[in-house]
């Protein structure tokens, strides 16, 4: 285990195994569950190795709306931009 300035890195060794005409690694069930891997994952190729990342599930419009509602963001600043006078800036798209 390496303790860095910002994170702790655990190193594990896995065997490369034959999978049909290809080769691959088998990840233990515990590792799959811990990092949220399911049917697929993202592999980032770095200079010194590969980084495995979970694919983030895309939310439906309904799920997105519910997630945004839970955040209870403050949107009052947006009203100020609606009244900033940009419509009087001399640029009229109708004249183009």
C-alpha cells in the first residue's frame, strides 16, 4: 500500500487468463461491487498503465428532474440575467 499526498493506493496482482481467442483478467465479485462495475466499464489508457472506471448510468428525464429537485438549488440569480438589458444591445437577429 502506497500512501500519497491525496490518496491511498492499494496494489493487487491479477493473472492474465485466456478467454476464447483473447486474453483478459478476472475481477473478484467484491472488487466489482466495491467500484460499481456491472456489465461494462471504461478503460483509460495512461502513460504508465490502465485506469478502470465505472460507466455512469445515464438518468432518464424523470430521474434528472427528481435529482435536480432534491438539490434545491437557488435560481434567483437567474432572474437578474433576464433583466440585464441584453435585448437592447443593438443586435437584432431579425435584421440578419
